[in-house]
C-alpha cells in the first residue's frame, strides 16, 4: 500500500513538545497579525491528539502544483514585470487545493481502512490547527527553508502539504508506507540552505525578518488574503501588481529549479485569469467575481478584498515610470476610468484606497 497520487509521503509520531516554545514565541511577537484563530488554538497546534483524540501517528503527503511549462520560472518573473496585468500566486490559479488534497487523502484513508478495519483517520489540508511544515519535516519529506516553507531536493517548495491523522502507531501500519517516499527520506536536522539568503533579500516587504522567521503582518500573502481591513500604506508600493499572494521567495529559491511539474488539470490556470488586466478585473461585479472564482481558493477573500487589492495594484500602475509608451499611457487611462467607475459605491476604507491610487 503506497501513498497513491502524491509525489512525497512519510510517517511521523505526534511528539511536538520541542516545537511548542517556538510557536509561543512567534505568537507572543504578534507575527500572526489579525489571524486570531492561531492564538485562539494556542498549543493545540503542537498537540495533535488534542485536535483528534486517539491520534498516534500522522501520514504527511505532498502534491505538486508547479506549472507544466518548462520555462515556468521565466514566465513567472515576466508576469510580475507586466504592471498592468493581475498577478496571482501560482498555487491559486486553478481548483481550490483544499478540495483536491482532501479528496485524495480521504480516498487514501479509505484504502488503508480496507486493509485495517480498526483504523480511524481524519484528513486535513490547511484547514485545522496543524503544524504541517513541522510534521512534514519530521516525516522526512524535506527541511524547513529560511523562508519557513518546506524544501525538498526533488520538488523545491512548489507543493501542497496534507495530513492523515491515524489511530495506529507507525509499526502497525503497512510497511510500504514506511520509508517508501518518492525520494530518499531527508534528515530533518540537515540544513541544505547553507549561506544562501536569496529569499530574505528578494522579499518585497522584508517579511522574512530573520532566517526561518516570518512576520506575517508584513507578508504580501497575508496582506492580500488574510488581512480583513486596510492595507497599510507603507506596504502598498511594494505589492506591485500582486493581487492574491506572492511567490517571490519561492521563485528565487535555487531548489525550485528542480520543482516537479504537476500532472493535474485541476491546477491549470483558469481561462478568466490568463493575461487578466487589472482594470478589467476591477470592473467585475460581485456576481461576476463569484462566477469566475467558483471552486477556487481565491473566492474566500470575497469581492471587497478583491477590489481593495486591485485598487492598490492600479495605484502602483499609475505611478509607473513607463510613461511615454503608447501602451502604458493607454493602460493608465483605463486604470483611472476603472477607479472612477467604482468610487461612487465604495465604502470609506475602499474609498481611501481609491484616493491613494488616484493621487499616485
């Protein structure tokens, strides 16, 4: 019985007691920002058997989302340079990964249960207080990079993590699940980042405040997705044309030269988001936004945050130094028209963002 449908997998026990201090320090520093649920869950994140009573071991899995094109890295950097186009994190351009992984994990759990009727399991994918990177590292799927993401020698970091909480110990599980990952298991204590600090240097908002330490309050992914209110003005220019998440620390990571292309159509970029102009995206009504994002992770931010993020990106376009080029001038004119078109219906917070953008 292998972990079918996943690039990497591995088993670990649930003893995370030595990770509790670091979690408490991170929360104590306020690095979680407005993600109150992280503080509310507290140390449950480091105690899996409190989340699912009876849990004895955990199967961690990884599923790639890297685009299939061989020149995907060049394309990603080129897209960031196109200031009038909407840039979305690569992981979010297709079907909602929560649904894809949970479905596969559920099928895997049921297959295991056919062999072991006494087995009980719960599947999670970024949907519960689970220390996924910590567990994946202990399951020898890779090591924690300086950008705090899990890195793998064969897949870089362009993959999703999921977990199966199990009520059987590792030695009770099928032998084929033990040490049978798609690559040689990684020693969790090894550091293959060496002296490299590319991710720290490239971060537009300097959110990676030290190696292996992220201040979410500064992170563009947090600011455009998790942050429920205004985007602090100090970070707006650095956001550029990123309207949902940020991939910079992954794009620059040398290990992602080895990232594995996803074979899944589920993660293919939806047509509505191919070469999407910022002005066109801002004009989407709420019903249009819901239609275009059906079944996607993007839908969770809602139409208001979608507009807020686009307004910031359009403000950055208006401040662009590409003036003089006919195409750039036309894009800026469209940007102003789009901003004026939504201003009458804007609430005070969105209106402030619009005024900031127009003054750029």
